[in-house]
C-alpha cells in the first residue's frame, strides 16, 4: 500500500511500530520502530496494549502526527484514548484496515475480541475490510449481540470494502496460449478450503481422462501419483509456473489471495459458488462468474473436462481473467479507495485562526530562526501536554511561507524564503 501511494502522492511519512525490522518497508518515507514486544498467540496479541511502549514510540514532545492508520481495530480504542489523554495531539482522525475478524465462522476460541474490534471500528472515520460479504456477515450476524440498531447503522457506514490489489509489474503481459495441462490448487489444504471436495472431484475426473497433472503448491505429501507438490519459494518462478498452467480451482466460500496470484498470470479459475467469491470475480454478471462457478462435485468435474477438451474456450476465459486483473485488480486501480480514505482523514483537520496570539508568536519564532523543530516551538511558548498542538500544526502546514522538512528522523518547520512575508 505504501509503495503504491508513493506513486500518486509525496506528502506522507509513515511511522510504523513493528516487532522486528521489515525489509519490505525499507522505504525513505517509512520510519520503523522495532522495539514493540507482543504475545505471539494471535488472540492474546489482539488484547494486548503496552502504554509505556507507545509513549516511547509516539514521543509526543518531538514528533507530530496528522492521522492514525490502524490495522488492528482491537487496539484502536486504546490508541485513541492514549493519544487524546496522554499526549497533546488531541483527537486525531483514525482510519484503517481490518485483515481478519474473530467471527464465529473463523475464530474457534472460547472467547473472542470481536467486541473490541467493533468498538475500535466505531472510533474510525472509515475502516476497510476484504469484501462487502464479510461486512454483511458482521453487521447481520454478529454486531447485534452488543449494539442497538442506531450503532449498527453507524458501524455499517464506517465499514467499506477495500480490495487487496496485485502489483502491476507482477501481472503477465499475455496469457499462455499453449499451456501445460496442469490443474492448480495453490491454497492451503485445509477444510475451509474444501480440499477433500477438490480431491474427490479430481479423482472422478481421472476416471474420465489421464492427460493432466495436478499442482498443489502447498502440499507436503502426494495424495495421488500424478500430483506435483513442488513448492516454489521465489516469486518469479512461481508466477511463471502459474502462467503456464491450464486451470486454477478455488474451493470454499471465502476469497483467497492465492487465487489472485494465478489470475494475474492469466490463469482462469473455476470457483465454488458463494457470495464472496462472486464479489471478487467481478459480480454475478461478469464473464468470469458466467464461465467458472460450480456448486456440486459433478459441476466441477464437468467444467474441468470441458475446458481440457476446448483450448480455444479456455484461452477466451484466460484472456477475460487477465483483462480483469489489469483493469480491476491491479494496485494502480485498487489504491484509489485507500487514497480517498486518507484524504477523508486529512481534509477534516482543523487549524487555529490567524487571530490566535500563540500562532503569531510561533510564526515570528520560525521567521527568526529559519528552521525549528516542534520541541523547540513547545519550549519557546512554554506548552506541555495540556495544550493540543494539532490545530497549530495544521495552520503551519497550510501557511504560504512555511514548509515542512523531514530529514528521516525529525520534522522541521522552515521559513520559506519568497516574496511573501510572515
């Protein structure tokens, strides 16, 4: 997301708390804080918040923030409360993304943090989720045990589908028109992926024909002698192998990023009919839905057999799949909704007015010294945690003779030498 946003805007600096250094986030406008210690058990991690660790990360006397992007709604009430009461930032706008929720369908714990998740979501202006289907499930089947209809309506207005994209550079230029007769199941071999169903269908297909192989990229054993279980650890050969394969199969009623891997290579997928799968394949009326959905084992066997018999039809399906990847699933398209969410957060920031005596003193101080940090401003004015600094920051950010300078560690307010005067 950060790299894609950097392609369309240059005004964001990300401060990211992590448990360890991330090579993927080695980006000039990302500051990594790698001293966050968390429980490793997912359920325990969602309920853990270390106030003292966050004080060190935020370091409010020396740093400034304009909004919060939370990817753990379970923490968001704590973060909102902490920033409002233990720092001078005040009530910063919060947006975010929720990758996983402890709903009845997915979390089999005795107790869950779903109520924390939804309370945190209510602190946000907007929260992205994987699909509209997931949102409907939470709103219709989960939220009413804690909230009344008015609050559920508010929750529904905050939750928005923000679909995960595919790197544009990873999308194949063209389909493979003479693919190997390889059927791909590149997902985890778990019950929620309905792997036993897939295995039954493949065995039925094998009774009809023996001219194909099956690639299970995440399997640790062969269920049949014609199975290929070679895992590919490097991205380029993995994508190349998907491109040269014949069909992909998506079982289960939930979307899988692994299916996007194949689709971006022009690999057409047959998928088990469900609301969420239909949503991610472009809606009920899309060519991908019309060509590839199945309900029963017999449906799947029939579709696999048809496409193995008809290369031209398979290639038409593959072309539609690749075009959908380029036009819809590419990050260059998907990133727009994330950018809109950030704009929603930043356009609501309110500055002090020019009548403020304090802002006049701050402008004079910057003019005199040319370049000052927030901490220097705070000391000059004599402010502590009791004064909300954010409105003054917003005034300075928008002032015609002030520009912000970032040296990788500290942000400075600088006098911009031009014809205008402070």
